[in-house]
C-alpha cells in the first residue's frame, strides 16, 4: 500500500522550490513562444492547433484542403506597397497642410519609396555621365525639400530640356495647383519632344530602347499629373481629354476592356475603388427608398439584395473604408503609396469618393445599416475568406510605415490577446511568485504545500476505500503507481 503521509512528510523545502521554479520556467517558455506566434500570425498557436487540427481530428472531420485558395495558407497574398495614382502635390497641398498644422503629412518611408520610383521610371543607362541627370539622381534622394528644389533648378541650368527637373518643381516648388499646372505644361512640351526623338531611334539597340521606355514613362506621368490638375481646378473636359490621350498613348484600349470585363465577372477585384464603386452604383437604385424597418418586415427586394451583397463584398475586401465614409474616423491627406486592403488604401479612396457617396440620397444610410453584417458572415477572418483570399495579417505593420504618427491606424481584425496567452502569463507569474516565496520562506511554504496536498489527497483515498471492494487491488496499485 502507498502511504501518502510518509511521502508528504519526506518532502523537503528544496523539492517545492525546484517544483515551482521548473513550472515557472516551463510556463515562461510557453508564454514567449505564444507571444511570438501571435505577433507573427495574429492568433494563438494553441487555439490554432485546437480549432484546426485537434478538434476536427477528434470529431472525425479532419481534412486539410490545399486546393482551395480561400483556405490554403500557401496562397496568402503578400503585403505589397503600390504607388498611389491619386497622390497630392507636395508643394501645393502637403506643404500647405504642414504650414497650417506643423505636422508632417508624409512619412520618410513613404517619401523614400517615391524617390526609388522616380529613379526607376525617370532614368536609364543612357543617362550615365550626363550632368543634369546625375543631379536629378541626387535630388530625388535628398530629404530636405529646399535642397531638392535647388538641385532641380541647377539641372535646368545644365539642360533646359530636362523634363524630370520640371516635374520636381511642379510637385514641390509650386505653391498652388495653378502654378503646378503651368510648370507641368512646360514639362509636357519637353517630354513630348524627347519622346518623339527616342521613338525614331528605339530600334537601334538596347540602349535606345531603354531611353524610349524612359521617355514614355515621363510623358505618361506628366499627362496623368496634368489630368489631376485639371480635376482639382474643375476643368472636367480637359481632364477627360487628357485621360483619353493617356489611354491612346499606352495603346491599351483592348487590354482595358478585357480587364474591366474580367474583374466585373469574378469575385476578386484588385482595389477598393472597384469594389465600393460597384456597391455605390447598385445602391443608387434603392438607397433613397430604403428603410431598415420596412426591409425587416417584408424582406429585401431583388435590387436591395444585390446592393447589400455588393456592400458586403466591398467591406470584406477592405473593411477600413466604411468608418471613413460614415465619418466615424477623421480623414487625413492620403499617402503617396498605398497598401491594397489596408488603411492607407481606405484613406485614399475615401478622401476622393466621400463626396460621391454623399451626392446619392440614402447611400450612406444603406451602408450604415448593412456594413457590419459582413463580419458575421466570415467564419474566422484571419484564416478564411468568404469571397476573397484570407485577410493578410501584415497590413497593420505596413500601414504604420506609410501613415503619419498622428493618425490612429485602423486595425482589422481587432487584435485581442487570446485566452491562452493571458492564461499562460497568469500561470507564469503565479508559479514565479510561488518559487520566490518558497525560496524566501521554505518552512512556511512547505507546511502550506503539505496541507494543500493533504486536502487534495483525502477525497482520492476516500474514493479508494469505497471502491476497494469492487475493483481488484492489483488494478488500484497500478493506477496509483501511474
């Protein structure tokens, strides 16, 4: 027979110190691993294994599906930053905001990405050794705006036909959109002349082809920025004409039609603009007469159902947009780069399209009544999608790099500490405290531990005495040894 009183009386304080110290160490290691896994993947490792592997295995329903891109981890899209085609002008708009608020609207990371874009699009191998282009290479990398402007003027002194110098002056020196438009028109004349020269020489070697590619990029960029100026100044006809010329220049009519037809049919559009514009067009037909009370009684009509589904589809693609459209969060100036499905993309879309939602009676009311229903349709947003790929967990880190520090970055899903991280942290702290108390007061803690173990063992031996006549003694002894 196993004598519990003899076992308890032989335990020394060192045993309790070693026991609590070992438990604290193990729980601390588990806590560190859980926290690292949560920071990287956005969920608890224990909860992930339990929900996705252990529970289905116990219930007999475990089947890993790697063919479905909506549930396969290997198909998760990476967080790639894109150039914002609707970025504002630094001198006329961003700098004016800085003077008014004494806050930097652009982060250094965002501006550094723009510098890399300019060096990639506006230079080529042929420019090596040319003084004006060497100056512009340095100018794009300068952090001080006055130094960049001074370098652009210096490049124009070297060569009056340096289109990229005009672009920098229009972006950063012009104090108004009107002044920026004047400088861009000068850049347009120079860029068009350079484009025609390189077009005639593009088949005379790889260097000439690279130069033609560079001149094409410059001309397209200038046309796009001129169209943005016309839009800012209310010259709608001129803006439309410029966009049409831009499309002809790229010779992409057939490609544009194919892309629009493709993304109108499938459920994986590539931008918030496509999703929310489609939702707004469908909401326009029913928004003015929509009432949630009436809809709950009689049900949704076919047109209302299509509008609600379009809103759910848009919200699932980018869940940050509704709070800006409904003015639940303040808008700021959009950055020069955006992250698809991120807060930066939501800001850029809402900054330019909030007026369109307000122009349609009832559109914002319909959005307010329906957008939160999207999240009830998603079984687990971090790992599964309903219509799209799983929502990437890296958007928060990328958006914090792109957006200024005074802006509160929108986070989805709201990251709350999983239960097992909280439980492990409490267990680690409790066992560490026990180890410390046992080390400081070994006799007192040993007496307390013996009392607790005695109270725990009493019901076990009481049950043993009751069941001894029913269960064979050999079996009980084997159980006790185990």
